[in-house]
C-alpha cells in the first residue's frame, strides 16, 4: 500500500481509468467476435459499426493507433476476400423463342 499522498491519489485515478477502459475494451472485443462469427451477408452490413467501435476505443486511448489501424486493415482485407470469393451471378438464360406453328 502506498504511504505517500500523491501515490494514493495515483492509485485511485488508475482504478477509475481501469474500470472505464475495461468497458470499452470489452465492448470492442465483443463487437469483433460478433463480426467474425457473422455470416458473409451480415458482415458486409456490420463492417461500419465494427470500424466505428475500433475508432471509439482508439479515441478513448484504450488501444494504440497502430493496433487500431491493424484491426481495420484486417477487417478490410477480410471483406475484400469475401467479396472476391463470392461467385459472379450466372447470366440469366434467355427464354426460347416461340417457334411458328406450321
């Protein structure tokens, strides 16, 4: 236990920050897990919210800016790979022309 008043204050401040940061970090990790476990269709809809959550954690100082860039880069690369692996829609077959009866 700290004996100096400034050290005691630092401990109180650190405890408050840890509590605040834990919520932000938990929310970020939950969002990332939800994104990764979602289907391809849902992932395309969730990417904006996931990137926003990463930015929020960065703004609050919970993660380093390089870590945030790395997370976002991996999300974008995953989205591109998903989009590229999706087979192109097959062209619709034209209906057979009506043969004249005769």
